C-alpha cells in the first residue's frame, strides 16, 4: 500500500472512530440532568479547554496558531459545528425523535452535493451506490421505514420542531462542506478554532432558547429511562446549572471529552483527508453505535428492519473504504512511477553534465 492509499485509509479510520464516539451521546445524556443544548455546549467547550491545555505542552503549538492565516471558511466551519449539535438537541424538544434523527442525517447528502458543484469532488457510480445503501440503512435504523410503512410525522404541531431539525441537517452539511476548504491549515489549529466558535454559537443558541422560546429545563429520568405523567406527557423540571447533582456533572464531563473533544477532533482530521462523499458514507456509523449501546446498556432490542439497516450501513461504508483506497492506490502508483522517471532523467542529465565537464 503506497502513501496515498495509507493517507486515505487513515482518514477512514478517523471518520469511523469519530462517528462511533458521536453515537454514544444519546447514552450519556440519559444520565445528565441538563438541557440537551447545554450538553452540546460542553461537547465543544471541553474540546476547546482540552486542546488549549495540550497546546501548552506542545512546543510551538501556540506560535502555529498565531502564524496560521485565519479565514472566513474557518469561522463558518466552527459556527456550523456548534449549530449542528445544538439545533438537533433543541429540535428533539419540539418534534419526534425519529423526525429529528432523520432530518439531521440529511446533512452529509447536502455536503456531497455542494462539494460536487463547488469543489468538483466527483463520485463514480460505485460511490453513489454506497451512499444510497447507508442512507437507506439509516432510514431503517432511526425508524423512518418500518414494516408498517413510513413513520415520518408531518403533523402541523411538529412544524416548528421539524424546521429546527432541518436546520440542524443543513448545519451538518455546511460544516462538512466548509471543512473541505483550507486543507493547508494544520488540523490541530483548525480543531482549536472549531471548538472556540462552536462553543460561542451554542451560547447564542442557549440564550435564544431560554429567553425567546421557553425557560431551560431537563427531562426527568430514572436509570436512564424518561418518565411520563398520567396523561402521557414527558415530565420536565426547571433547570439550574448550580443545582445539578454531582453525578450529572461527572457524566457531562465524560460525555464532553468522549463524544465532544474526541469525536469532533477526529472529525476535523478526517475532513482534511476525505472527500465529502466519502465522509457521508462513513458518518452513518453513528446510528449503529447508538443502537448497539441501547441494546447492551438499556436492553433496547433491535427490530429486524434495524438489523437490516445496520447491515446496509456496514456494507456501504466498507465498500466505500475499499473503492476509495483502491483508487487512491492507483493514483499513488502513477505518482510513484512519475517520480521514478523524473529521478531517472535527473540522474541521466547529471551523468551527461559530468561527462561534458570531463571533456
């Protein structure tokens, strides 16, 4: 395997790891007595703090931050990183979980289309088949497609929540798209800026939520299970950061470091190595991890359709890795042959120059 193929394969490993870590956020939040958008804030802010501390022990890291030319694309990728998670968490309070999950996962499709138009990142028919497979698999896993038919709820009472969920999907797509710019920027520096602006964007979202929609609240849960009242409504309580129990803070810190710092840091590195379509094919691994955690931690059995959906995501993702790595390998082989020819010609020229100097 040549350098180009290895470079691409490492990108896939990073994206797979990032998606797997992201899939754990649902399990973590079941034990956190805090609003979802506050959890989203800490997923970004913890990354900013952690990376800042790491930079203090990395020689020349802060110098590299100062020397890196800042651009609008770096600002936008950070803003949309914060919005994609913040808006999703907000949407779950105003629409069904299936609707919210489906709409945010349309994001990778938008990024693939935008990259094809503006960045000329073309996919062949095999790449498109892989994306179709993982998208269909996602629809099965999140419960949009079931044996009874489609479950996407278009009830007018969910219009506001669906609009916010749609916005989270757009933010997801724009984050992946804008992250494809400025490949010259060091990934650690890019991550630092992403965490900073992601945190600030969620602060704005939190203020808007609290003062213009409804006061921040959290869902009552017992052993990770959401509680309902006699009328079937979810039980919620007014939230105060200063009265959060210590256990919630412990779970929040763990969630922030694992599903925030770890996941988003790897995602930033992956976006530098992979095309938008390649990122899309692997991003839906997140739904598999969420389902597996629900199965092993909470005994939530997977339906036959969800198992089929998981299989489609695995097949589509693995196929994309194989096709892309193989294509990168061919490009690498051509580059290596070109380099060998160049070196051979250089040696011949040097030999001829040496002969002429002797004569």
